């Protein structure tokens, strides 16, 4: 029993280190592989774009790598915004009320042809 408690405590401690919030140790232990993948995605988003997304935001997010005008582009797409790197530019595309068609601001110089 003591080993099980220690393992659950370790899983809950790891979750707190990654997401900064407490969670039910049984929930974390049952879905450890899923939480590990979310933690890796959160770490990559923090490294690439400087954002620390919550577990909830990460569940609906995906990473997209592609090409635009012959140059590689990498985007982290969440429910309400997309953060993209294209060359030396980093652009944030925000949607209001779920409308993803609106482009509002860029953190650095905007992409050519995008207002």
C-alpha cells in the first residue's frame, strides 16, 4: 500500500510541476501517458512561443507545420488563437467569439500581404 501511495504522490507532484495546479492523483495515474504528451506540448509551446497554456487549452490544441511562400511555417493552434513562426517573424492570430477569420495583431513584423 505504501508503494502505491508514493507512486500516486509522485504522479501528482509531477503534474503540479508541469501544469502548476493540483490534480487528483488517481486521475493523473490513470491517464499518465496522455498527461505526459500534454506536458511535452506545453513545454514546446513555452519554448517556441513563450506561452504557458493550461491543460484545458492544450486538449483542443494541435501543432501544424507547413510551408508558405516557399518558407517553413510552424503554428500552435488553440480554440481561440494561433501562434505562428515564419522565418524570423512570430505572429499571433486571434479570433473573437470563435470567429477565426479575423487577424488582429502581430507580435513582430507582420507577414507580407497580411493586414
